[in-house]
C-alpha cells in the first residue's frame, strides 16, 4: 500500500486469474487494466521464453504490471528438444490521456 497526498491511500488488489483482474480506485479516478495474450519461444529454456516475451511486449506497451503463464510447450524434432514455448497473459494499466 502506497501513501498518496493528503492522507489518501493508493491500493491495488489482484485476484489470481487475469480474467478476474481488478483494481481498487486511485484517488481522483479509477485504474483500468487490459490483458493481452502473447506467445514466446526460446531455444534454451522456459524462463528465457518468458523473459524474451516480456522484453518484446515492453518495447511497445507501457505500464506492464505482470504476466500469468497460461501454457507451456516443449518443441521436439527428430526425438530431440528443439525449443520451449510459453503462452502468457500480460497485464498493463491503461493511462488517462484526457486533461481536466
């Protein structure tokens, strides 16, 4: 919990599933989050696939708050592991572009 000006409190609460993601209101408004689905692949590990996917998303999307790994898949060719694929749901907060 972070303190805002004049005794106001900023809070964010997340449920475990991104489909049920919600925020408590901020002072002077309300936060709205969006969830996008991203698939990423690595030749080395699931962890690298996650990191590369998040890195790519943050190149074009601001205010990324977290990700939920929906699925993992090992890629196999001729009996050998050739890659690691993850499907993630990435959450980011939408910003208010209107000025009062």
